[in-house]
C-alpha cells in the first residue's frame, strides 16, 4: 500500500493512521523504505511511503511478552 505523508507526520503517526497500530510495523516499513530514516523524524509533506498490506502486517506480529505473570 502506498501512502503520502501529511505535514508534520512522523512514521509512527502515519502507520497508526493507516494500519491502526505501530507495534511491529515500523520495522517492516523501514525495511520497505530503506532511505526513509535519512529524512529525519518529521517526514516532509507529500513523502511517498510504502506500507505493508494490513493482512501481511497482522501475520508478522510477534507474540506479546509479559514479564510479571
């Protein structure tokens, strides 16, 4: 899925807006967009970002680890 950053967007805000979560997604997005980290924390307005498909993002979610059970 290809989206464009809005003014003032960070990568986690962009992921949360389009995929509903950020846990485990940010790493996938950076792997799909290798030059994205060079742009800094605030993405320039209109920056194209490739996101994983929602079904792919859900399938690669790691299990939750709880320290005090």
